[in-house]
C-alpha cells in the first residue's frame, strides 16, 4: 500500500494569489475515510484545493446520498464491495469538502445518464464550493468517450474559470449550457 504522506506531487501558481497543490490518492474511486486524515494533516492555507474523485455528484445535480436515496441513485459507491469502506458524495461533503476553507471545487465522473451535473454549496467557513460531474464514457458516447474532455481554463484575473467540452477526435466543442459555461469565483 502507498503511504499517502508521500504522494504530494507538487504545487504551482497559475494566477496571482491562486496556487494549487496536486495530490494523488490510491485509486480515489471510493475515498476510504482513512484517507481524510491526510487532508487534515496537510492543511495548506495558501493553496486553493480541488478534490477529484469518482462518485460524488449525481446527474440530477444532487450529491450521492445512500442514507436518503439508497438504490434510487444508480452506481452509488455503497453498492460496491470494497475493502476499507466507502464514502458517497454526501459523506465526502460532510467529512472532508465542506470543512476546509480553501476547498473551492469538487470534480467527479462515474455517473452515466447524461453525464453532467453542477452544484454550488457553501462550506463551513463561508467558502463557495463548485461541484461538477463530467462523464463521457459509453453509453453516453457510442464509441467510448469519443475523446471528449472537460477543459477548465483558469483566467489570469484569478476569479474566472471557463469550462468547455472538447473532442480532439472530432476537433469540435459541445456548446450546450451544461457543457460550456463560466464560473465566477466569489471568494
């Protein structure tokens, strides 16, 4: 097993006052609770934080929530038998994402249906957290993901993120409102 303490990949300033730390946690698919301690020990107040995980936001723009919705939300992590336990979206929000003032975004995939969702919530410190589902696998796209990518462009003003969906295979953008939009950071 990898030691989470050794998995800091680095940090980078991408705009004035906007520095990110990059981490990789062992197959973040289901985020076992034991990894949350890593975030607690690695507080980096001068870094903005984006949490990437596998199953967090559902395509109806609500969090995966086994306690309230059970099997009505397909593909909930609690449906899988995974050693070490699992956390769904609501549990990740309660135990990790909402607790840190520098968390401003959570991104996930996993969910089929239309593969898109977006939610904005306030963390415990009054920080705005933008939560985004983006998924282009089969059966959403007939030949796998068709190389569709969610591109996030962080503009030099440090307050604007342009989200676009692009396929280098087709060399075109999707322009539906849930595939191309602007996020104005308020914090």
